[in-house]
């Protein structure tokens, strides 16, 4: 299971309690931070549902988009409207 969101990412106490609750509820669960930004994760689910082949090229592009989304959220990248 993966997680995202500022409360879980920025608050170690909340993160640990969340993980403890999950392990108690589902003993074999493996918890980790989300690999992709939530918007990109949504694209991955859409591609899978649409039976789009996610090859290494597409996976690399999705990872790049995900990394960019995270930088924008942190204010490291400013996107200007054109």
C-alpha cells in the first residue's frame, strides 16, 4: 500500500500511527510512500484499465512528469500561463 499527502509525508507521528494501524488490520501489508504523484498514478490506472501497454519509455515519461509535479507543489518550479 502506498500513501501520499502532506499530513502523512510531513508528520512522522501520524505516518507511524497510520502504518501501525494498517499492519494491525492487515498483517502482511507493506507500506511505502507513493511512487508517483497522485495525478500520474491516476494516469497509470487509466492506462491499465484501457489496456495501454506501459513500456519502459512510457514509464520513464510518467516518472519524469511525476517528479515535475512534486517540484511544482513544493514551489521549486514556477509554471507560467501562456
